[in-house]
C-alpha cells in the first residue's frame, strides 16, 4: 500500500482519505500524544532551499546517530492549535506568528528555516490531511507541532549539512487535566444560580481546554536560562533541562512522585543573576495581577516570547486593563491578588497556589480570579470562532 501522499495531492483527494470518522473519547482528552494519519516532511541541504514537502503516514523517521540534533541539540519546535467551529470549518490561531518565531529561532541556532509561506502551507496541509482528528467544538483542539532540526551528520561541532522541517499533530484537551474536573464541578454547581446559558456553555468549553488552576513551586536552585543564552528561542534544549528529563530515570520518577505528593503542577523559574525576578514556568509564561494592574516579565532574551502571552496582553488592554511588561519580583508574586499562566498548550491557567522557600501562598477562589476568567473567555471565544475576530488573528481553513 502506498504510504505517501505528495503535496501536489489536492485538498479533495486528501479529504477523501480522511473523512472516515474515528472513535475517540473526545470527552476525556488530556495532553498526551494521540497518533494521527499524516505528518509533513521537507528537507533542506546546504543550498538553504527546502524541498517541496510531502505528507507521509505518521510514524518513525530515520535519523543518523551522528545527526546534528542528536549530538549537539541543533533543533527547534513550535506549537499552535486548530479549532473546529460549530459550522465545521477549522480555525488556526495566529500561525504567522509561529512561522516568524521559527525563523527567529533558526537564525539563533544557525539553521536555515522555511519561508513563512511554506510554513503556513505546510501547517494547513497537515491539518487538512488529519481533519478527522480535530476535536468537535468545545472538546479540545488539534495541537500542531512543527519541528526544525539538524538531520545531517556531524562529528566535530558545526552546523549540520542537512535540515528537516517536520510537522505532526495530535488532538488535545486540557494540559493540566487533573485539576480541570474540579473547576468544572465548582462551576456547574454555581452556574445555575449566577450565569446565563451562553456563559454556561463557555464554562463547559473551559472544562475541556484550559481554565484549570495549578499549583506552582518556585525553583530556587536551578535556572532555565542565562543572559546571552537561548532562553528567548524555542530550542529543544530549553525544555529537557527544565523538565528533569536530563536526570536519571530514577530521579525523574522520584521528582515526579515528590511533586505529585506535594500537589505541584509545574515549576516557576527565577532570573539567574539576582535570583529574584520571575522568568517563566517550564511550559508557559506568567502574569501577576495587583489592584487590577496586570504585570508580566518583560522579554529580554531569557524568556520565551509567547504568542498567547502577546495575545493576552492585547486582549487585556482592549478590555481596559493596564498591562506592564517589566521586571516582576517574587515578593510581588506572593503579594498578588491573582496570578495566571499563558501558553499555547496551557491556554490560560489560573494559579491556585505558589510555594517559595517552603512558604505556600494560596490565592482567592482557588486562583480563579476575575481577570483570568475574563481574558480566558475572550481568548478562547476568539480561537473557537465564537466571537467576531476584529484583530484578524484567526485563519480559516
Ligand atoms: C506550547 O505551549 O505549545 C509549548 O510548546 C509548551 C510545551 C512544553 C508543551
């Protein structure tokens, strides 16, 4: 059986192969890989020009043991989402931003990168080829993971002579799923009293995708990035080093067990110089609210310029909030009225508690404050096509 579809395949022919419905438990999606039908691959040699990509059946790829990515970590990734609207059409959220961020990161990592147009076409093609894996409206989204890595062989330290641009996708629900159920239950018990039908539906969407409070622990020993390093780009190495994957399996299990026992969802990093200013959580950016003023660490090379971060800043300003991008100290965090995290995967996650040097601060209403609810609701309504997109952020497929 043929295992590849060339890019020249028309949308209709790809569609024909993918209309068959799949049996997935859409109500219980978390953030784990669900393998889909196709992935996209394009390669680029020393001429810097990427081949016309092709769709292959999703599966293992061949990689030389001496590839640049395996030996020297020359690799980047991106993350974006596709949502199904109630009319069946599919919306991408700000894919141009991911294309531009990949180009910026590639420049830092000495890699050629696909042109914005190729990136966008590749994303569209991959999503359409996996159309049946986009969750129904309100049940989650299709997470799109573009990768760019040195697949050519090296031995001495040098940029790889060949690069691979690959995109795979997976249907996803809540990143911090275990907490979402709790929030949903709180909401449905109070919603009959306080909310109308439209708001009720929004809460149901919230349960599936994002508004789940998390408990963070401030990391006091390790740092995510240093000035002059690669903290500001989405290189793969930034993530292994902060997720404890670099330690032994035994330590990973131990750390996981300890974190679980203590109820932490993720780790918040401080700057490596003063050990005082907030940087980011290992999987998302952070916002602090005090007296209705929203503050978030400024972009200065050590934190990721999140696309959700940038969108939330605009959404909040549009709602009349003052938003400051600046140094935010750990003391301000502990003294905040409300704290929330943003990211493609986590969407908006209110912070229920922060633990710093053994002291635990719990925020009001399990952390689900007015600001996080408002920005969550505005952002996700836009992403799901429930409200008019005046910003031109969504791209309809
Ligand atoms: C995303 O939010 O898309 C990310 O890349 C973060 C990752 C740790 C899941």
